[in-house]
C-alpha cells in the first residue's frame, strides 16, 4: 500500500494538525499579550510611552507596533495555513522561525535565569518551537513529501 501522508479523507496527519493549532494559539497569545501589556497590566506600555514621549507620540508608537504585530501575525497565519495544506516552503519558514525562537529563549534563560514570569511572557516562542518540532516528525514528513509529488494549480 502506498502512503500519501494523509489521514482520512485527505486531512493532514495529526502532527501537522497539532502544529497548525499551536500556530493559531501562539498568534492569539501574542496578540492578547500585546493588548494586555499595552493597555491593561500596570505599568502599561501606554503609560510608559505617554510619560516619556507625550500622548501623541505614544499613540503613534503604539499604532506602529500594533500594525507591525498584525502584519507579522498575518504572515505567520498564512504560513500555518499553507503548511497545513502541505506546502514545503511554509514548513521551512515555520521551522526557521521556531529555531530563531529557540535561540531567543536560550538567550533569555542564560541572561535572566528561569523565572515563571519569563515563561509566561515567552509562551508564543515555546509554541513556535513546538510547532517546528512537530513538522519534522515522520508522519509530517510523509505529508509534505506526498504534496511535493502532486502538481499544484
């Protein structure tokens, strides 16, 4: 029997589906964390920026950082969607991002030591690393290999 790397009815295998779910969760965590850090959890980023630069520049800075975060999140979600569809380039992009997040985590741990608050702040990076690892499990490899053999339209 020839394996296509697909589960029932053409669905992606479990590691790929889990990596997709972790990508969605990581994006949600990052966006919610930005909102909480900017406006809710004291001292907020808004208060700090307003005290340092004034209200108008603070608003511009928060709008710019929010816009960049939304753009990066959109790219991340596009890669996650394409990865779930079996595109090898999306798997590579997410794996490279996961490797960079792993380096970022190691850097933070060596500079700050392990702290529960640090772990909470770095949830997105941990999820990105887990996503990258899941994408190279044997079942996931079969999914991307089978997609490479098929013509794309």
